C-alpha cells in the first residue's frame, strides 16, 4: 500500500449505520447459513450483520496483513476457517465479512479458502473492489480510514487558536 494522502475518520455511529446498511443489502442476497468474519476488522461489522440477519453460526479467519499501522506486509494466516464450516459447499451459503477491502490481497486469500462464499465489506478501495460482492462505500486508494476502534476522543483547540 502506498502512503495514504487522504484520511477518512469514521465514528462509532457512522460505522454502525454503515454496517446496518450492509445488512439491508445482504438481506436480499441471502439467506446465509454461516458467517465468516476476517479478524480483527471484520469482528464489529460481523456482529452487527449477524444480528440483523439472524445468522447464528459465526466463524473467524485470522490473517495478519499489516506489519505496522499503515504498511501492508506479507500475509500470514494465523487461523484458518474451521473445517466444519469450510466444507459447507466450498462456501455456498456462507457470508464473509470484513471492514474494508484495500488491495484485495486478504480477500483473494479468503476467496481461495471459500470460493463460493458471498464476500461483503463495509468499505472498498478500487484495487480490492472486484473481489467484493457487496459493499456500502467506496473510497479512493490513497485514503486511510480511521476506524472508531483505532481512535480516541480528545480535545481539539479552536481553529483561531492554531489547530490544524
């Protein structure tokens, strides 16, 4: 990933609205027998979507793709999809959820694991967009999204006092 030049901060309220909007779109694409979330970013939208769609079988796939805060490194699978879930028709009827598809590297890896799964993300960037079946918001490739779990509330001085 190139160094992001734009930032897109997302609040908890906005993320919840976007995840529920994703659930509305997915409701027409289902039904789904199981949900696989890509950790860690996919945990929050997966919980919201699973609740909204009434999905009770929830599995995780754990992949490390960022070796520091803003640089994507080599992919490492820490935990694959449980065999019991993976064998459900090569992913047919399975919904895969993540917060974001960026370059598509993680999505490609999970698609190889579950080729027939429906892949959904809350946000999508152009390089990863072709790998996603459903998403809510597309952002430019040079945008860094600050998710609510990555930020904290803090005082910002007024512009007149020299705040950027």
